C-alpha cells in the first residue's frame, strides 16, 4: 500500500493551484483525498505531482446568494450534513451527506472532490442532477459553469478539463411546496450506493407540478429518470401514481452488475428506492 | 481480597488506548532493511523466467532473492504440524511448501521473490521492475470439483488433488442400517463458505542476526512464538534453537491466522544473516487478504434420521474440505479432529459416521479460524435440527430438548462418551436452552411473529445449541490423533524478594486480556494486590516454553499451569513461614496474604516470607533459598463449553435485506474469572459468527482470482449491523482443571452463525424455502423469495 513517488505542492491560492496544474503535465489535485489516496496506494493512479487545495478558503463555505445555494468545492460532507441552511433549503443534500462513508470520511472528504472523481456509485451525482445544480469551474481562461446534466459524461468521467479546478456548486433553491428526499441502498462493504435515488417534488394542492428524480449506482454514471418525472408530473401525489411511475426507473440505461447486485436485482432496487424516495418526499 | 469473578478493568488497555502498544511494525532496529514480497498474480502458473537486473540496479535496493536462491540454499519449505492419514493407512500427501516458489505458483499470492531495500518505498518500487515471465495454467478452486478426474492438479504427486480421506464414528454399515430404519430423514447439502480472518494488525516479521554471537532474533505477529521457533529451527532453516529468540510483542488480533508458522518469518531470519542486517517485512491489507491463512470452506452433505417420535437415530456426513494450495500448520486437523469429533453435538445420537476428504486447490491455504472445525460441526447439526423440525412439524426448541444428553457433572456422574471419540467433561444442556427461551419470551414471540405475518412482515427466530472441545489439549491424546507437538502449557511464577510477583506464561495474548485475567488468578490465590503481579508473555527468552493461544486454551491450560506453580510457591512459603512462626507447616493456614497458626493470631505475611527466601539468614535447614517455580500443565481432557443462542431477524420483503433484531446468548464456559472480559469475548465472537451468516465470504473466480480482497468488497460486520446483545451465563465447572474453567474465546463464533441462518429460514418459511447458502446477502434472499 505504498504509492509511487510524487512531488507534493500546497497551493496557497486558487491562482497558484491553477498555475501548478498548468505547469505540470502529470498532476492531480488533492482535496480530502478519500478517493485519490486509495487509488495512489493501489498504484491505480501514479501522478508525478499532487497539488493540495484542501486549505484554500476560496473553496470553503455554504451560503445563500439570491435564490441559489452556493456550496464551496472544498466543503466536507460533514459540513453539509450539519448545515442548517442546507437542511432548510434543500434537505435531501444534508440527508445524503449523512449517509456517506463514516464519520471520518465525512469530516475530510469533500463534495468537490467527489464530483470531480465521478464514482458511478457516489451519492452526490444523483443529488446534483435532481437539484439541477450548476457546477462552477475555474480554468486558465476564467470561470465557467457546467450544468450537472452535462457534467457527468461517463464512468469516472466528467466535463471538467484537465487544466480546470472545480470551485463551487450552485443549487437553485426550490420554490415553496417542494419536498425532497434521498434514499440509498448501501453496498454493505464500501457503503457506496448500490442504488441511490434523489427525488424532488413541487406540489400544488396535491398535484405534482414539477418532479425531479435521479439515480446513482445503477448505471455507469448518474442519470435523471425522466420517465418517472414525466409519468408523475401533473398527476396527483398518491401511492398508485408513484407505483406506476417508478416502473421505468432503470429503463434506458445499461444497468451494472457485480457481487452485490446483479442487473436484475439492481433494476428492482431502483424501482423500490424510487418509490421510497418519492414517498419520503411528502 | 478476592479478584476471581470480578470485572476488573483490563490493565493492558491503558497502553492500547493511548497508542503506547508496541507492535512488530513499531520496532525499528539500527541498519534495518525492508522486504517486499513479490507475489504471483496467477493462481496457477509456470514461472518461465525471472529477471531482477533492472530492479537490482535501482536506488536503495540491497538484494533480491528468488525461489531459486532459496532452493539453492537448501532451505526446506514450511512444515505441517499435524498428520492425518488416508483411510487405507497411507500417509497424507504433504507436498513441499517452499518459502518462495521457483518453478510454479499454486495460488494467487504465492511468493516469487523477496526484494530487500533501504526503505519500504524503494522495495515496493523495485518490485514493479522485476520481470517475471509466467505461463498461466488452468486453476481449480472448489474442493468438490477438484477431486474429479481430469482436473488441474495443484501438486503432481497428489492425484485427484486429494491430501487425505478420513472417517470417524460408527462403522458406515451400522449407520446406514440405522438410517434405513428411520421414519424421517432430513438431509442438507451446503457450503460452509471460506472466510478471511482480517485481524486488525496485518502480519509482520523482523529478522535480526548478530554475527559475533551467531544469534538470531525474530519479532513476529504470532499467537505462539515458541512453536514458530521450534518449526523454523528444526524444520525450515536448521538453525540451533538456543541461538534463536522469538518475540511476539503486542499482537493486534489473530483469530487463528497468527497461529501458523509462515514463510515470511523464515525468510526474514535467513535474509538477515545473508545481509548481516535486520530485515523487516510488513504485510499490507491486500496482501493480508491473499496470504493470511483463510478459514472454513467445507462442502458437505449431511443426513439425520429420526424415529416417529422425533428421536435422533443416526447422522451421516460427507465433507470435502478445501485446504488451499499448501498445508498450513494445522490445516489437516481442522476438518477432521476438530470437526468430526464434534458431530455428537448436545444430542444422544446413537450412530454417527463422518467422512472427510481433504483437498488441495489453487487458493490461499486454509487453516484454523476462530472455532476451527467446531463452527462447521455446529452449523451442520443446528441447520439439520431446525430443518428437521420444519419438516416434521415439530417445535425446534422442543426437538432439541427432547434429544439432549441429560445433565452430568463429571464428578458424581461420569463424563459422557460420544460416538466420535470424545468424553464430554460436564454439562447441563437443558439449562442453557431453557434460560435462553425464557430470555427471548418464546411464546410471546411466536404470537408477535404470527401477527407480523398477517401484516406481510417477515419475522423469524432461529436456534443454535452448541458444544465445543476447548482447552486444547491432552498431549497423549492429540499425539495419537496426529499432532506433531504436545499441547500442554508452561508457567513460571517468580516471587521477587519484595513479595512482588512476575509470572512468565507460555500463553500469548493478542487481545484476550491475559495480563488482567491471569493477574486476577495470581492475586487471588496469593492474597496480594493485583498491581503486585506482572504477567510476561510472548518472548522465548523470558518464557521457558509455550504452546500459545488458540482453541480457547489459555485460561484452562495456561491458567492451570500458573495455579500449579502457585501451589509450589505456597508449599515452600509454608515451610519458611513455619520456621519463622516456630510451628509445623501443617498447623498453618494461608489466607489474606499471610500464613497464620491455626487458632492463634500468630501470622507472617507473604512479603516477609518472600524476603526471607532471598535473605535466608534465619532459614529452615536444608531448604533451598529463592522462590521461583515452573510448571508444565498437561490437561487430563479437553474442556467442553456449551450454550444456546437465539436470533430474531426481520427480512425486508422488498429488498431481501436481513435485519438482526435481537440476539440472545446463554453460554456455559465453566467458572468465570473476569465476567467483563468473558462478555467481551462472547460479543466479539457473536459479531464474527454473525458476519459469516450474513456478510462475509471469499469469492474466487474461475481463474482462481480472489475478487473481493479489499474492504471495499469484502463485507465485515459493523457495529450498526448488530443489535445490543443479550447475554447470560450458566456455570457448570470443568471437573478436571484446578480453576474449573472451560474457555470462552470461540463460543460466540461457534454458536451464532446457525442461529442467524435458522432465523432467516424461519422468516422465509411462508415461502416454502428450506435451504439457503451463506452469506445470506440481500440479493440471495430476494432471489429465493422471488423464485
């Protein structure tokens, strides 16, 4: 469990981090390190340079900015789990954060690191999709914003450029009458999601005006279940409609299979967890 | 002052909890080098060539040894410590187990080269540059498959991959006849899956050689340093035993996996002489998954015959035991003498025959793992009992109570002779089950279960009643059964001139709390403060000899040896005290740390007597000075702890996930010295046994690759998977050792697994499901509900 040798750089500013990233060809950004360090130790990843951005104040903090919840990329899962602002505005984010790893992981691992890593079984991608988050990145040519929908491009792949740093996540605060939930069936060893389902429903007089449902763990990347969303939008929020809607949970994606869940079982779990999430978002 | 029976806080915890423990990997010696073992990535492959030149040229690399170097040095492989013969009398197949393989790798993890460098980083980097050319060959991993004709052979001289075949009990004809007369036969085919020990501390070893004295020191993560020294000196390296010191300092758990002598221990010792520098090797976690001896892995068919009233008539068992690629130290003993002999269980079964085939496969060696054979026997019996109850529409608790051996104390009533070579020491089997039924509120539970079923919820209750043979073991008995070592224990009690006491024990604590429990025994017997007693263990230079800690033997055998030495101390002390008190020794009584002339207030304290023994100015004529006694205690019999465990589970219909709601354990481990430590042992054992039932299991693919060798993939039980355990005790003292103790280290792990599985089966009974393999993972349960 010994990584290959690397040069460690501690960036004192975002600009320095960017400069280092662009100076060195074979560099990786290090924040909480909870995905990167195991990969280094298993020698699955052998970068020549590590640029530590874990202490950059610019990446810290959770705040509300004109109807948007802004979470710094360097915010830990634990900070999100305990944030009153998050609990009030988009409760499922706090709910999900509390289900990540264990206390030690939550206190060190960061949301930005998790998103940039894009593990297909990580929790955050489903939440970003359901919340229609915008992911802000900074590159040599300045800042740009990528919608969550465009950000996750494949198995451990994102739209983040090699010369860019993920800086913050911007989540539109949903209108009144919106409820959210994140429900997760854990892989028992790693406690990543075998199926994680994020649901967000805005209702008027018991009718679903707007439904957002997204999954992680099911396919090679997180995805929005538009079949469920369409089936429920405009319908009464009741058990029968939810049950009918969730049948399409795993449709249109290549469902993964492993020791813990075959394709068939995982597809079944997707339906079960969609029902749980939609029912819990009441 | 009494300490026996008190929950004294563990004296060792101060150092463990404040990070002051000193483990093998903590030790840094001047001039130390670091070894990395390059291992075969293939389960079965010819080694065509190894080129180390690029690696040897790297900065910091000191030396690289390959299997050819080891062979050229004439070093024997790792020996096996137990011999089990074929039924026809032929000796078991015992192929060489080289320290590093030269020609062929036989499991993924087999050592191919040892890279020694100035730092562990340099050694690891150089390993990537060693160029090994392999020719991959077909592998076989399943023991029942491996014995078929035409399968790949692990060793050319072991046809059909058979190491031995073996049987025990009544002649098969008698068992078959009893089975034919049965009104009902319950049969079960199952795998007791392979589990990986996962001690918290990975294995490590440091070899150190002094050229001026020719002495070696091995620091190692061992449960029995003396046995490691004996095996390494006498069978592997041929170095003189008196020139070798083996130290097992603080050791962070073992669960059996650190009993065995491993190749790396001999390698670092041998290499330290070649380099004349200390060599340290520390396993990483991935390596631990691949190379620590695994546990269980039986494929069995078992049948139990009953008469029309539900009395057990016969038991017939056929097992294929996977031994892995090589014979680990005690591998042949586990599926035979530690498994077959326990198939009487708690029942009066009059006819039993067990037939076991030991099989080589292209997998990590398999050996003793917490319980070692006894969990396999218990699982088999207890699944049969619950399944039979279901089939015969009998209550599973009642069916057990009906078939239990009646209570006997082993003193007034004889010990119980089984059909499978053992004589149980003492038991009251009805007592533990009746107490467990009372604790669980059995009748109320059945009502709750019925109500839950009406709501569509799946609740289940499962029973397990077990017996184990512990306190291993009478040397003459195990010698007759194939052990190549005695299984006594030694203890030296040294009373210091000031009356403080140092105890040197051949037992080895790797988490069990010997420093506390043993000190309680000594303080209690001598009537002195606990802090006046120091327990020393784990160093072959300090301790006369030792057989180590496993098989729940430390207190029953090692503790008894301490008691024997204390008796000698008190006998000599009485002579000195009598002299000082001008009385006859037989007129003295010893209590509260002093000798008193009976019926008077004339007394002399333990400390005064100790000082007199070392300053013998006014002293009994002819008596030697000093107060230092050794004893070797060889037990008269095994000890037989037993108990009753009950699990209550709920199965989620949607997902198949099993939630353990309650777990009741009533164990009878004989007398108890420290209830808190015994409870801790029971709790840990329960977690481990529950882990096997619900979570754990090594998964090999068709190529012989271990596909879940990491904590991302191999599920260990965690605190939030477990309920708060409800434990209670019954005490039936062991009649044949001076403490009346039976051993508690394995009980939890032996009893709990079938209780949980039976509970899941009970929950699933409405589906007509009677069998399901472990681990009972959500998908497995869901599939069976939906098939």
